[in-house]
C-alpha cells in the first residue's frame, strides 16, 4: 500500500505515443501506465515496436507525438530528472573493452553522481551478487558475452533507479545464470523497483510479470494479467502464455 510521500502511483506514464519514420509507423497511439513495484512484461514479434518503445522511455528516441513521464517527470520537459529515475539494459549493451570491470562501473557510477564511498560498496556488493568478484580487474574486452551481460545489469542499477528498462536481459546467459537473473528481476519488483521487461522468453514473463502487454505492428493489442489474456484469447484457464500469445497475435495478422 502506498502512503503519503511514497512513490507516485504510476512510475511510467505513456500517453498517445506515436513514432514514425517517413511513412513507416513504428508505434501507433500507444498508451500505457506502469505502477511502482510492478513488473510489466512487454511481448511481441520481431519488429513489433518493443525496442522503439523502450528507447523512447529512456530518452534515446523522441516520439513523433504523445508524451512519456518517468517517476512523475515529463521526459520532454524535464529530461534530466526523468532519466535520473531510469536504469537501462539495451538488447546489445556497449561496454568499453579497454577498461577493467571495476574501472567501467566506477566511471558509470560517477556519471550517475553516486557518492564515492557508496559507489565502492555498491560495486563490491554487486560483483559478489553476480559472482564476478574474481573478474573485478579483468578487461571487459576479455570477458565472455554472458559476463558482459552481467556487468551491464550491474551498470543499470548502480544509481538505485526507480525504473528498470530491460531489453532481452537473458541474452547470452547460460541456463544457470538465467535462473539467477530470473530471481534477481523478481526481487527488483519486491523491493519496489518498477520493471519494464521486453523478452522473447515467455516463461520469465509468465513467472514474474505482474501484467503483460502484447504489442504487434506498433500497437498494444492486449494488456492485463495472464488470466485476463487467457479470456481475451478464448483459451483455457490453464493455457500457457505461449499459447495465448500465438492466438492473440494470429488474430491481428
């Protein structure tokens, strides 16, 4: 329950969002609200508009029309305040191969204005959490793809953002690490962080998402908890998310 002085009711507010590239419509009048502590799974076929939507939410792209608020701040009118609230993991994170893991995380922490003492503790704790203590002085360019993904996850959370935007966070992770990251994502929601999660792994969405938004051809075609989506798809009460997803996206084909 949210009391006085708590986080705003909606940490992400998207209204009438449209993004066009010439005659190509990437997003078509998308509206969406995500509450504090909610994990919203964003699903859709390739090219549906998921990454475009996420890049607008974190301020990399500008919408053609509509607006986005993050943590109560309008992204167009108060970009610095809005971006301060966000941690972002892109689908293909760019790291600095000539820096060590510790140097890279320290660099990003300073950019995010994390105090030095707190930053050292955060980096140490995060490296332990992600089983990367022995890689603290390793060059990023020498790490495996899965380890780089772990470093990128740490980098996204160093400043304790209210909102986490995760685009395919399980990419390149081995099965054991996938299980860990699944649990880690669930823990973010439990501690009050809002998570916008784009994934092709429907199992993680089914297990951890509070609600699921299915986007296809630039529009949200279904939104709700899994039981609600099952009813929309006229599927059985025990239907798996992959069955529901296929039925709903087939109807819009």
